[in-house]
C-alpha cells in the first residue's frame, strides 16, 4: 500500500460533468489494497460511471460486507452515504435501506467470499426479491485477506499458487443470478474498463436488481499460470457475447450497424442500452437460453462477458410489496397516523 | 473464435505512420522533461539543488550551481529566470517554484567552499586573453584556468564584473556578493589588466595569445533623435551610462520629476535608482502596451511597489524647452494595430499630444554592440548589423583564434546566457589548443539511477506540498528608498526556503517504463492524479494526442511511448503535467514502472580533459 495521499492536483484540462465536477471529485480515500489489485480498477470504473452519469454523491449509498472487495467503498465517492455490514450480511442491510429510502442509488460491493460463501443465502434472497440496487461482485476466486485459500467461485481446473488442486465444484454467480430472477446480469473484467464502465452506467440506470460479476484478478495470490482468474487467462479466454453501449436519453443514436445485430433497450429512466450482439445466436432476454449458453461456454473454459441477461418488465422490491414510494423519513404525522374511521376499519378486520 | 472487440485483429493493427517506441537512451528525452533545466541556458540541474536546500545542504546546493552557472549569488538575485516560466508547477497550479530565490538561499546559507574549489593544474604554457571582465569572460577564465591555461583578463574598469557591476544597482545586487564571486575566479591565478581600454584587437593578437575571447557586452545605449534633443543638454542621460555613473559614485542626484523612456529591465533599474537619488515623481513612459513590455514581470512589480507610475502606449514626440531649459516632454497616444501578417503597428489615436513636465530624462530604449576597436582587415568578418560573424555552436569568429560570447556574440541577452556562451567558448578554446575538431563537442555526463528504497519508499520526497508560491520578504519601503545600497529583497529564511523547496515536483525523477514487465492491470492509469498514463492502440501522433484520457494539447511536451504490449496496445504517457509523485510505480505490481533520477551535467572544458 501507498503511504502518501494522492496529490490534490489534477490535470488542468480534466473534463467536467453537468454538475461541474471532475472525475477526481468522485474519488474516495487512498486504497490500502495490494499494488495492482483488480479491485482498484473496479473502483475506478465506479468513479467513472458515476461521473459520467452526473450522479450527485449525496444521492448514493455504498453498501458492503467484509473482505478486500468490501473495503473498496472507502475508495470511491467519499461524499456518499454508506454502510459497512458484518460479513455476508450486506444484502439484508441493503434490503432494509431500500425499503426505507429508494431515492438513493444503492451500490453494493461484495466479493466471492462475502457473496458465494458466508453470504450466499443473503445474496439469493436479495436477488429473488429484486432489491433495487447495483450489486457488484469483485470476483478473484481466492480468499486474499486470509492468504489465498480457494474461494467458492474458483474454477475446478484452477490450481493454487503452489500447485494445490481444487477438489470442489465452483459456483457461477452469473448463472445463479439469472436463475433466481435478477433483471440485469452482466459480467465484466477489471482489466477492460471500456466494457465495464458502460455496463455500470446501464446497471445504475436500471430499476431492480442489477448484478455485475467482475473478474478482478488477485495479483498477490491468484494471478499465476495455473489460475483461471488471472489477467492473462481472462484475456486469452474472454468471450464477449454482447457489447453494451450506454446511451443517455437525450443523445441521438448516430452509429450505423448491420440490421439485426443491434438491440436497443430502453431503461426505466428513458436512457437506453444499445446491445451489439457479437454472437448473433445469443438472445439476452431468454433466461433459459442464457443459462444454457453459460454452461456450454464454461465447459469450454471460456469466460463469457458482456450484458448477459436483461429484463425491464419486472417490478422492483418496493413495487412488488406495494408500499409507499416516498422515503420513510419524508412521511409526516398525517401519513403515518390513520384517522379514526380507518382505525375502526382495521380493528374490525382483526376481530 | 474470439469475438472480443477490444482485441486487435490483423485489420485493426496499427499501420505506419504510428509512433515509434521512445528511445530513453537519448539523453535529450528525459532532459526535456526537466523543464527548468532544459530551459536554463547553462542547464543547471535545478531539482537536484532544490532537494539539497530542503535537506539544508546549502553548501552542496551552492556547488551544484557554481559548477554550472558560476555566479549563484549574483544570479540568485538578478537572473532573468528562463526556468520559471518553464516550470511544470506553473502548468499545474498558478505559479512556478521560486527557483531563483532558492538559488539565493543556497548562496546566503552556504558554508565555506574554499576546500571545494578545483585544483589548479600546473601551467600548460598556453596563454588566453579575455577582453572585458563580465560574466562571459569570467566563465571562460574559470573553466580554463584550472586546466593550466594562463588567462589574462582585460577591462576598462578598475574591477571585474562588467555589467553586473556597472548596470545592476546595488539595491538589487550588493557589492559584497558580486565581489566575492568575481574574486573567487580571479584567485585562480588570473592575470588582470584592469583600467585598460583596448583600442585595437590587432595589438592584442600581436601579443601572441593562443586564443582571444571577446566578452565586451553591448556597451552602447541607444539615443533618441527627436526634436529638442540637441537642446536638453545635461538633463538627458543614456540609461546604462547613467547607471554606471551611479554605480561608480560619479552621480548621486537627479531632479524631482523624472521621465524614464523604455520598458525593459534597464528602465526599471533607472526608475528605481531615480527614486533613491531624489526623484519624487518618477514616470516610466513606454511605447508598447503594458503586456508586451520587455521587463521581467517581477521587476515591473518591484518598480510599481516603489510608486513608479508606468504609462504605456505613449510615443515620445519632442523635448519641450523653455528659456533653453528642459521643462518636459510631449507624447503621442497610440494603440497597437495588427496587420494580416500578425505584425504589430503602433498607430496614433489622433488625440492631442500629452505633455508631461520633467527635470530629467533617462533614455533606456535599448542597447547595442559597438566594435570600433576591431580592425576590419585582420580576417575577422563582420555581417549584418555590423556584427561579427560568430558560429552558434563553437562561438568562433572567422578569425581562427578569436572567440566571442555573451552580449558581444549575438546582441543583448542576460547573465545566464553569457555564462552558457562562456562554457561553450572555453570548450572550443581548449579543443583548439589540444588539436581536437571544434565541431566534435563533448557529451554531457548523464546518469539515470533508480530511487527505489523499499516497497513504497523512494530516496526522494514524493509527497509534495500543495501550498501556493511563497512571497519573498522585502525591506521596509521607506528605508529602502532612502539608502541606495540597501538590498530590497531580503531573501527567504530557512523555514520559507524549506516550504518553497517542497513545492518542487522533482521533475528530474523520471517515470521509466519497462514494457516486458507490464501485465496491463491498469493500476497506474487508475492512480495517476493527473491522468497522464494511457494504454491504447498506437497511431499517428497528432491523432493519438486527441484521443488520450485527457487530450495532450501541449505539443511542446513529448509523449512517452512503449513497445507493443501483449494485448497489442502501447503505453502512452503525456509528460506535460506529470507530478513525478511515483504513484504509478508504487501501484505497479510488477515494477514495470520505476522512478529513476536523471542527473544531467552539461559538458564543460574539463569534461574533455577527463575523457582524454
């Protein structure tokens, strides 16, 4: 880790967004992760996405659990709200926060241990409840904070740094998320921000549970020749099935594409995701086909990336529960206290 | 079947013309990154001595300067500071590091340096004449005397220093500081022939010198030929002559109302000197607009602080004489008009001429070379503007034994240029005496050394200060104006010097990239506080510059381009606003980035000696 604070000076020509802020204004404090950690690139992608979306920092809440990944919310959006929960329990806290105030954008950052091991049950229920949030897993297939044991997402063929064999089946979080009903599922790679930033922007504009599994190599314990989560392996085996461009609602679409190769999907805030189908047979709106595609390509040791599944037709948690859309802290006595007639009615119903 | 859109295919691979990988073994590439040193005519290793000041190693800092610019005490007060406008800090925040003031700190706080002076070699039998005892000649003497040359310095004045003594007022440069640095050189066994006005170069050549160096400066101030000039008599003075007369104690008074004509540094010295000799209402009146005045901004500020009024866009029309006595001057008001070629013309506004009353006029509208003492039939060719033909690299004239330097070579410049010329002329003279081709210039001494001390520790201080530029304290105005010898600038104390030194970005500590080690993890891109690192496809430079994370619009600053990386991309770093903080190297998991200090010592006559 670096001992000095990042200098305050920035490039004099650094672009400013609609709020008059530079991307430096979306940073947090200095990362204490290992030099070269993929997680720091994910942090940079979140910074870039929030900057480009003109998000006011005070309208964002950062949620996390425990682990290298869960430390990272400190490193972006220092002026946002946040909650660092106990290990694996971030989904419950995010669910509660969502119900209390859905006017904030929720960015949950978790790791393969926090999500696929200790918090696996919590994760499953956040997905099926369609909690309105961006849930990022920084997936490196290893327990870096405890010196590099295999995590639950480590592929069976992936050996340890000293050649140890992985005896157990791996959990593919993307397949799980699609299966349990997440309405936005993508996979990215920390070494490819050109792909990751638009995915994040689209996910932040999506209403419902948006899941991004980011392969984020652990340079200290899992970036060696036998690893399937190393920079080199991912670059050699990456199979990008869709290229996703994020189009803010006010922008005209100008680029020309061959017919049938492009799919425009309008998101809830009128912005659009433009999907460029790099594999013409792939249909990102078909859950069963998507799952099958994942399994087939996984068997070939390919890492499928891109926007993999998108469903804009499902309600998010609060809509499903039919509760007030207003943040609870904005409700006054009039809304909270039933009048006599209503109270009578409720009491009668309970007799 | 890789469908990755980001992966280069044979079609998308760059084709020429794309940028070649940067050759960092070219000594100029990293030297250019050290903006201050590159801009300094003598190429003083500025960041090196600023770090020494921060470490309170004032003597070492002084010696780094003395080696390269010979007059640290003088230049720390009077330099034209080409380094400061070049300073990278000025492109990152508002103002550059106060390099010049820090140089003075080294001179003010240094310890004894006698034991650090070069050993004087036994005489080699060669005799060199230096005409004029200004900064150029003294530099030649300093470089050659230790090598065993017998150097004879001629000057019309009684002591050495040249224009540093005669034109720079004592309230900017105390005599003691000048004397010390001049004496140090003269103590290298230099033979002085002062109070001797050379009237013929031929006679000097007849003395059978092995080489003659002409460092006589630009001694003639321009006159102003307008109506009334012939009647103003003793109330009209040529600026540099008048300053000399003040410096040597011949003039100690001036009228109450003074007009100074001209907008250069001599004009600033004239008006401030007038303020100290009885001038009450002192006006500087200049033809050009304020913004294009030749004087250094800090000298203009200093004059204004002493209540000198500066009027711009006024062209002198005539001296107004009443009863045979100067009573004032008339000026035409003008405005700058630019023609289609961008050339400026000062055009009259058509308003009535303005009259300003005055008792004395000081004319500081430029100075010129003057060589009536050089015979035109000795094989020394003169060219345009009646200037000697001098080679810009070797400083040799068309006479094989005669060399020129300082203002005498190519017209008025300043002290630091004179020093730089002196070093080059000394190299030429030495090579001529050793029978080495003059065009074969010695290489600078360049080292590039890693600063890595540990995982995230460097042997330089990379946590730079965010503070704005510190102001140097000044003597109280009333006191300063009542004593012509009282130095106005008091210089930084040690605390201020430390704080200012910590503003230096250490631009000499270079970011060195090793392509083979890079795993393209993006960590350096993410951490760089000024977004100057990119991993992108190679291409044509002009195009690539536009498409970087932050477009590289400063074409004077180079791009650092790596070899091709495994993904087919290259690393491109825009050197423009790099803070040299080393965070790229700290965040690099494979040490593909390293911070290495470039120490570039410009060649001098002695380098040839060492190489032989």
